[in-house]
C-alpha cells in the first residue's frame, strides 16, 4: 500500500493527495500527471481532490513545499556530519545540493520555477529556504573559525549557492560539459568554492 493510501486511511486526505502526487512524480520523473491519477493513487474518487485543491497547479505548489522540506532535511543531515567551521562542511553541502538536483530532477525543477506565485513565495522566504540558512550558518562558522567574523556570511552563502545552482542547472540541461567534456560537477564546485573562500580569507586579512 502506498504512503498516500496509508495517510488517507488515517483520515488526512489533503496530505494523502500531496504524497500521491509526489509518488507519481518520483515514479515517472515528470510533473505530467493528472488530478485523476493522483486521486486513484490515494484511493479516492476523481472528484475528491477538489475538496482541498482548486486545480493541479495548487496541488503542485503543495508538493513543492514538500520537496523544499526534503532538501532542508538533507542539508541539516549533511551539516551534522561535519565539524562546524570546516571547509569540508560547505563542500559537502554543495554535493548534497548537486545530488538532490540530479536524483530528483522533476522536484528540483518544481522548486525553483515560477508557477505564478513568486510574489507570495518571496514574502514567506524565511519559511521556505530548502536548507539555505543551514549553508549560511556553515559559512558564518567558517569565517569565524578563520578569524574573519566581519565577513557578510549571507552574501557569501548566496554566492556559493548561486554557483552550485548554476552548475546543477547546467548539468540538468546536459550543458555543463558542452565545451569541456572532462568537467565533473562536484569537482568543479569544489574548486570554485575553495578559490572563493581562499579569496575571502585573503582579502579580509589585516
């Protein structure tokens, strides 16, 4: 029995439908499912989803929140496995991000594309960050450990995330190695982040 059906039998239809949609996306690697398919997966009638979601787009937004939450858990787990303040913790976070984008491509696309609610998303960014604040904390700890507590860790983390996101997006579109077939995503990110952090430390030195 699917997790969606289990949730439904416990009386939580809304969450059952979200899980059902997520299971369909995970199985097929695409967002191209119908509301009727989600309903069937949850073990309810084709009309039942409309008690909780106006349309498929609204259901996808709920699935997106689940995907962001999943990335956040993965980020926290990665951070817990490395010493605070170490460069390895930051590199491992990048690997987690690239791995998530690679293994859950449809979810990754869903997380970042504009689905007509960008203004609303920007208003609640503190609730919906997919582990970004974990990265900020790791960057802050690194700067403090290297005697550069005055460095803007939010700005630096945004630079690192932008780099990782760019690599993940290029890889997803099979363009990362377009000009250099030897390029490896994790190695490229590691080299770039190490260079960036070395420059920050050097520039901040007295």
